[in-house]
C-alpha cells in the first residue's frame, strides 16, 4: 500500500524494491515456444546485419574524410609556425590585435602524430603542447634581391 505523502510503500522505501507477490515467488515451468525462439533468432540476425552495415558506412565515411585530411609528421628540431587561438589564453590575456601565428619555433618533443610540444617564448603564457591542426611547417622567405623596378625597366629600354 502506497503512502500518500511519499508515493511509495514503506517496504519499497526501506528495501528499494516492491514487495514480492505470490507469482514472484512461485517457480514456473520453462516454456519452450518455437515461435518465441524464431522471433529471437530473427531479431538477433537483424541486429547483426544493422551492426555490419553501420561498420561499413562508418568505414566509407572515414575514407571520404581522409581524402581531405592532411597528414603531417614533424620531428624534434623542425621549425614550425603555431596558430594561437583565443581559447588557449586566460581571460584578458589575448586581444583581437594579437598575432594569429607565432614562429618560427622549434619542436622540442613529439608526443604522438597528433600532438607536439614546442619551445614557446617566455612572454607567451599558455601551454606548449599543440595539436597538429594548429602547427604549420615553416618555409623561410625566398632570398629576393632588392631590385628597383624602375632601373629594371630603364635597362630593358636601353637594350632595345
């Protein structure tokens, strides 16, 4: 009988389950039904088919996504540019005028193919561990001779 204040019987409050009835205690014979066995076998086969199709579709999605993924592996000592995101800094430490990338910075340790530790300058107050998505290979600028365009045009005009 349920208590009107608690909404539960005292037995279920104390023992965390309802009181057993006669049918709960009685030993009932195991019934073997061919239709029940057929139903469970059919349901199991449907679940196996669905699982196989999900695995196939997930593999297809992974292959499609991997076509656009760039695979980059860096070694310790490589010079890289790191992208600084606002989320990496404490509140008030990063402004919208702060540089977006920092570098060239050498990689000090490779944790795995996806995470690297870089040697950040001391004025950067954030973790030195970066995801490969935030690391880009550093390519030094080409050595371009300082050529004045007017002298090039003037010398080309003299040759003609």
